[in-house]
């Protein structure tokens, strides 16, 4: 261990110039005064030196190369009262250490200041949104990403279909999702590449949502082409609670969390346990009998001022019935209602166990390390029927997709804060390894979820991804931040096909290099300009990689964008960006064939616009508008549309919070019409929805109600062009198949805090 540490120290000493001799250093840690948890991302200003920085994951900050003298330290963090420490004496050749404890308070947008930091917008917007919007389910967590839309189309238990920046991402092919740095996306999944099921998350435990669009960041690897989302659960509870909900369509939910150590115990240790029970029959003609159980326990300790250890265990299980996607013709001719089913025996079950261990350390002289080990045990079984009686007129076309998976992983990084030419310079060296063992990855033809007629695909997948990345951030002047990165990924794909007569496992090796370069410049205290660029990738399914002898294994995505963040007056933050993203290869999942098909090169361009406005001390408004235009570049004009690619999306709302404990939220979602096939002859219809929530909170109680689809609009949540045949039809028909969206849905809840 000592030799390893020495190597890293020599590495950083060689590439990073040290601060000049005969100058002082100021370092410190920022804490939540109530929980005593370190606050990452707090803004630190030092006067009269006019220096600014942010706390890292340990809540730590450092200013080096300071001339001897007296300074003033100002600390700001969204949702906390600012703190100022005056008369700080810095002596030549010495280090001064301070601790800052911030008191929580209501959000105040005028305190948010624009900085030339690559994460300023995402940190600030996410912090604002998580404090002003209600979080009742995993869907609402992902909806915090501006422009991200979701569609559920299998009884509530299946992972949602995702849309972002002109992508029909299916269940996760082009967006990287993590929870406490554990990957959510499943490679070579039985249902679809990148499958990302977030239902193991208890939304009340989410404390931080970080989103980044585009392939511009070296620490994000596979699937981070359109963007990435990182969720962080609480390291400590603000208070213990129990919450009960009930709503229309036999909807019931109980969630609770208990502080295991209590406030009177050691403030450097925190532990809690939380559980969630869900039941919902849904609004379909056939009850979906949806059941889900979640459990999480977490322990966090600050070993000393320079070391932190966190251990988390979570468990999740779910089962459900589903009505699936239904053909428009069956609804129009009265064969079924909008909420009916052609095959009411669809559904499934899934479970996941996670163990996560994280260790952070401030080694010395601005050198930090982070190490994470995680294990996930995952099971999945899904019954679907997309085409009804197209392939098998007698038994129907129902299929089962099933797998049993073990994930082993390690994430590590060292980062060093220093100076280059007298300006702040930070370099991060990181590495990741993830190994997936999937046993009996299966696609079978079934009847009524009971009888297996034929195994269409069956085998064992072994997939390993090892990566190393280097990322540097330099502020040559206070107004300019330069971020450059390079990532290298090595993959090993292995598949043992159980349906072949001979034992003949196939193994393919492939690698890819992904450079990044980003610039952020503060034109004025109210205007930040940025230019981002990078190469990313998404991997193909192991079964397809081995079948194709390694062709089209890791297609690249080349993206760039430019834009500005504006604060025209204190209570308003605006962001606008023009972006472009080209992919070497798109992937389309063919559910009834169990394969991922390449569909050629694509190019997308678009504009993003976001606004956050504090209308009064108690009233906030937000709006996100996203336009994209995508085309296949290898098809002739008129046949080059990208099916289901969103064009115009917009979300927004009003959030009110009064001092007497009342809160009110009303939010809208709009998704415009979009092509359902390559020649735009079929259209997936758009929708406009309103949701609302009202609640009152006292010291120990909260009561309220929420309404989905306030206007009771008739809308289609998921839509696909599908060729199918009903039992009595002589010929198949190609048309829109859809899952109906929720009608007016009223839900009430009560919480008790202790």
C-alpha cells in the first residue's frame, strides 16, 4: 500500500507544479450544521484575493499560494444560510485550517452566483429543482433532467422507456444512470441493451441529482452519449418518518425511515434503515396486481477530518401483470377498450440486491483518493406479446425474457489540487472495472406464462469492462476554466450458446479511446459562455458482438455544443445551448427476436433552453424547452426519419412554499408529434398534461394530495409501429400499437416525523 501511495505521489508531483515557496495555505471543511455531514459543491470565496472554489466530495476546500495577510472567507450553498469568517490570518509557509457549519434555510435564488465551473449549471439547477418539486416515485426523479421524458408500458414494474435529445433511448442505450455510483444500466440484458430499472430507489431518500448532457466528461463511460444521470441517497436522515398513501385504482404505498443512532449519539457516525411497500391495480380493465418491496440501510462515518467510510445495502423485489401495447384498430372497432388487452397474461417479476462500500481520504498536500467496491445480484423475468398471432396463429406469440445476473465492480480515483502558473489546477486519475456474469440469458416462446413451447435463445453471458481516465481542470484566469480529459475502455465479450450442439463459447476483445475538451468563460458576473466537445460510445449486446465476430462493437458518438448561462437579474437564471451529436451506429432492439440490430449512422442537432425564476420569496417558476432534429445519414431523403425520436418537448411549473407550512405545485409536460417509422407515414401522437400536488407540513405531520393528469386528457404513453395479427384476421396489419396513459388519478398521503 505504501509503495502504491508513493507511486501516485510521485506521479502527481511530476505532472503538477507545486505552489510557490514562502506562501501560505488555507484549507477547510464545510458541514451541514444539523447532520454534521460534509457538503460537497459548496461555493467558497476568498477576499480580498478574489479567489473562488468549490468543496469536493469530502466537503474539503483549499487555497494555496496566498500572500501573508488577513483574509475574509465567504461560504454559500443552495438551501443553506451563507456564512462569513473574517480576520483570517495567513502566515508565510504555514497552513490555516477552518471548519464551517452551515444552517439550512429556504431557497433564495439571488444568492446563486454564476461561476466558470463545468458543473455550475447542473449542480445549481438540480439543487433548485430538488428543493422546489415533490418526489414521489423514481419517474419524478428522472424528470428533473431538463428534456428527459419517460413512458411506462408494462404494468409499472418494467423499466421506463426514455427520451432525451432526439433519442428514443428505449430503456437506457444512450443514457448512463448510476445510484451512489453503482451502475443501473444492464449490459446484454434479456430485454434490451442498457436496460436501466430505477425502481429499487426509494425517492424520499434522494438528496442529490446530477445530470450532464452529451459525451463530454471523461469519468462517464458506456452509454453516456445523450447524457448521464447520477443519483445520491442521503448519508444521514434529517429526521425519521413514516408516510402512508392511498389513491384511485387500488393504489397504496407505505414508506418509512428510521435513524438508528439518534441525534444524541456520536455526530461523526450516521446510520438509518428505510423500507417501502407498494401495491397498485392500475387503471386497466385487467388488474395489474403490481407489488413492490424496497429496503435500504446505510452507515456513514467520518473516521477523522480526512477520512470517510460509507456502507450501503439495498434490496428490491417486484411482480406485476400487464396489458401491454394494444393495436389502434382493436380499440376503434370496439374489440377492446382503450384500457383493454389482447393478451392479458403479460407481466413479470424482478429483484435486485446491492452492496456498496465507499472510502474517501484526504491524503495530504491536496491529494485525495476515493475507492468503491460494489456487488449486485439481479433477477429478471418478463412476459410480453407484441405481435399476438403473427408467428403462431394457434398458440399466440407470447415470449419470456429471463436472466440471472451477478455484477462485481470497483471504482477508484486519485485527484490532486495544486497550481499551474499560479492558477488553480486539478488533475484526476481514475479507473473502473465492472464484470457481469449472466446465467441463462433466455428468450422463449410461451403460452399463458406457464407453458414453454420453444427456447429461441439461451446462453451465458460474461462481459468485462475495464477503463482508465485522466481529467484536468485549469483556471489560468479567474474567469476561464479549461477542462480536458481522455478515457480508455477495454471490453471482453464472451457468450456460451446453450442451443448449439457443441460447447463452443465465443470471446471477443475490443477497446476504444474517448477524448474530451470543455471551456467555460465568465464574460461578466451575469454571463457565462461555454463550449463543450467530446467522443463517447455505447456498447453492443454481447450476443450480437460474438455473432458478428466483433463488428460494430463499440460505435462512437461525436458531440459538441455551445451556449450561455445568464443571470439578467438576481432572481432569474437562464441557460441556452445549441448542440450536435453524430453516432457511428444506432441500435434498435427487436424484442420478439431477442437481438439488437444496427440501423446505420445518424446525426442530431438541437436547441435546449432552461429558465429558473423566483417570483417572490415563496413562489418559484421553471421551464425547459428542448428542440431536436435527427436524421439517418445513410438513407435517402424521405426515408431517413429516426423512429420515435422526440422533436419538441417542454416541461415546467409553479412551486409555492409559505411560512405556515403550506406547499403547492402544478407542473406541465408536453411532447409533440413525432415520426413512428422511417418514412414518417405513421405518427406517434404527442400530448400535454398537467399534474399537481398540495400539502401542509407542521413539525411532526404532513398531509396532502396529488393529482396526475389534472385535465383527464386522453393520451398515449408509449407508441410503436408494429406488425401484428389478431386471432381472426387473415392478414397482418402494420399500425400504431400503444399503451394508454393514466387518466385523472387522485392520491392522498399523510406523514409523521419523529
